[in-house]
C-alpha cells in the first residue's frame, strides 16, 4: 500500500450506497476507510493555542456551563424555601433512576458499545429519559464516548484525565475545545438508526418534556406540589444525575484498582460504582467494552447490568454480550504477573548465576586453607565468613561444612532448609563449582 498522500480518493459516486445514505449535514464519508465520520467543526478559534490566549470569559462555553451549573444553583436555593414532601421524594427517585439508566443503559451500553439489543419500548424509554438527563443527544454523546475509548488518554480523547480531574469531570464542557483534536470515529450505525436521529433532531423539546414538564405535571396534579416537583424532581434530579455520570469520566479514571489492564487510566472501584449506577468497574469496562456487564461478578454493584438482565427475562432485551470467562481471567492473571514483575525489580535476589566465575575443588581448598570460609551447596561455592556467627544452628555446625560439599545435608540429610534460607544463601555465591565431588 502507498502512503496516505499517494492514495487516490474515490469520488462520491463511487462510494457505497449505504454510506452515502447515512450522510447528512454533519457527517462525511471517508472513502479511504469506507466509514462515515462527523465533520470537523469549524470555529473562529481553531487551535488550543488560540483558545488559551483568549480571556477566560471568552474561553467559556456558556451554553454548557449554564446547563451544568444552573440546576445546582436552583436546587440549592430551592431547598432553602421549598420543603421536600414524601411523594415528591419518590418522584425524584423515579426520575433519577430513569434518567440515570437512560445514560448508562441506553447511551452507554446499548448505543455506544452495542453490548445488547433492546426492544422498541425499551429504546423509546431510554431515549426519552436519556434526553431528560440533559447530557446531549444520544448521537452526540455516543460519538464522544466512542472517541474516548478509541483515543483514551491521548489528544483525541475529549475528556482526557491527564488534563486534570476537574477537566475530565466538567472542564471539557465548560471550556471551549479545539474540536479538530477530538478523534474521529465511525458513526454509521447511529446515522442509520431512525430513533437516534429523531431524538437528535428534536432533542431539546424531548429533554424539556421528560425532564421537567412531565414530572412537574405529575407532582402538581397528583399532590399539589408544583415547586417541590420543579426543585427536587427537576433541578435536583438533574444535578445529581450529572454528577453521577460525570464521575465516570473523572473518578473512574482516578481511583481504584487496575484489575485487567495497566495500559490506560481506568480503575475498578466499588465507591465509583455506588455513585454511577454500576459504572465503577471501569478498568474492566475499558478492557472489555462490548460486555453488557460492568461488574462481572454477581455481587458487583451494577444496577444497570441487573436491569438489562431482568428485562431480558421478558424478551425486552436480547443478544446480551458477555466476554469469554477464560479471556477475562487471562487478562487478570497478566496484570497480576505484571505487578509481580514490577515488585521483583525492587527486591535483591542475591548474586545471579549468570556471569559467575568457575572454581575447581583444588581452588576452593586452596582458598579454604588460606583462611576463607567456603561451602559448596547445589553446585555453587558460597563465602560464609560473615554468616558464621549468624547461623541459626550455631557456628560449629556450619564450621564443620566449611571446605566441603554440604548439598545433601542442606537439602534434608541433616536438615531440610527453608525457602528463606535458600534465598539468603544466594547472596553468598561467589562461583560455580566446576566439578562435582565423587
């Protein structure tokens, strides 16, 4: 194959019909790869350098910032004036669960990673309340998340953790980005999904209706609590769902255990799982992204997994993808081995066999006669002058074997020495014994 610059690009008429059918004003067909991508958005400020030179007030994306911070302010102010009633609290919980699952079960596991298939009613619910989370349309959200996985910890990752915890949490939405840096991903399947595209087109009215109009109407008509429904089931729910899902980008890339891979900044943490609808086993997720589970074990807190599995019993979800258990265990063992190898680097294992000089019996005896305390064990010559008085069995026992081969005695004829004793002995090696004593 030639270089990218030598490649002849097919014309639009030569492109596959399915690919062309997926195009709209926001996408383009990459003929070299046969994939449909988002178009790189053009902006007056194209580079990070240009953006960094702007005054802070001009660097802020005011639309995203308002969506993120206004609910928090409205909720805090509202709490001071509006009491929380029990039915309103239940309404808050229902809205919180539905919008949370809309993101984790819908945006994330269903459409970003296609880890299972959902029936039409489930798709409609996930799209409706996923929009109500006010985190963008499913198409926009999935496009960014796919870029995050494909380009994790690089410039192509839209919410890369190496730019700071708060940047990964909210900063990437608060501050304007050089949109050309975000890695390109294939979104053909999203563009072909009519429900996804319908939600994308009418995202704002859908979000407002299921996020605010519906819960406020239920609270007002049901038990006469307009303000409580607005403050708690609207703004409060929106704030808490935001923080929960934002933690997947920040907390899940900052604390916990790297159980299955050490090649990217993702961690498994039950703490993160508790605040993210089960998305806290993030190291597992980055290593096995197409698995519908985030926590593999039954006891791992993963309500999104439990919901998908429960719905599958009634045929509402199907084609649940589970990575082979053997491969999961293999990845786990490889990390354990890598951790052991790293720990071994910081341990003194004694004198290595490689590079030791050879010594004959005559040479050993000559040095013994000259006053050195040399003992042969397992084919090696050991200098034990400084250990004579430290020998657990006493100096006299060790003195008896000086100048001799103590292999049989060391290995059980007199006393079968422990692993610790064998490890210690390796520090006293000075030569390989050239010949064995008959």
